[in-house]
C-alpha cells in the first residue's frame, strides 16, 4: 500500500510541475499580449534623427520574447510528461525486479492504453492510461499554440 501511495504521490508531483509551467505560460503570455495591445494603441512617431525604438521594434521584441517563452515552457512540459511516464514505467518494472533500460515508451503507453492489453496487477498511467494521455494533449499543445501566434505576429 505504501508503494502505491508513493507512486501516486510521484505522479501528483510531476503533474503539479506541469501545472506550474502552464500557469507561468498563461501569465507571461497575458502580460506580453497586454503589452502588445498597449503598443498598438499608442501613436508612436519614429524620428530617424533620434536613437529610439519605433512600433515595429516593439512588435519584434515582444514577439521574440513570447515565442521564446512559449518554446521553453513547451520543453519543460514535454520533460514533465516524460517524467510522469518514467515514474509509471519504473513502477511497472518494480515487481519484475529488473533494472532494464527504458525503451521508447510511446509504443508501450499506447499498448497499455487499452485495458485488455494490461495484466490485472499492472498499474495504469494515472486513472486509465488512455484518459491520462488524452488529458495531457492540451498541456502539450498549448505552448505550441502560443508559439505559433507569436510567430504569426513576428512574420506579419
């Protein structure tokens, strides 16, 4: 029973880290989009004789910053998902008393996603593997959606 609690605590910890990263993403992107809207609302006159920034410079700076933050947080979320899968895999291998190298986990996860492929005493990833995998899709794609939006702003 203690091993099961430890397993679930590890999964909760990894998911809390993913949640924290997505909170950072949403907060940072909100601030950057607000700054972009502020810049759009200002009438800025560019004077080539002074060494100031014009509106397009601010667009580029904000877009690069937003894109960078989105991609960095995406990397963190991907690593969080890998960590969750690693905790699950380690727990699955524990009864076998094998210190096997981790295989590419995606085929194993997809095979495990349908309960008829899993033995009765084997732990699923989360409540049910397929539910957990589907629930992780927004976590995976949200930073990429923001990165795409910033790329579009930068390219305009």
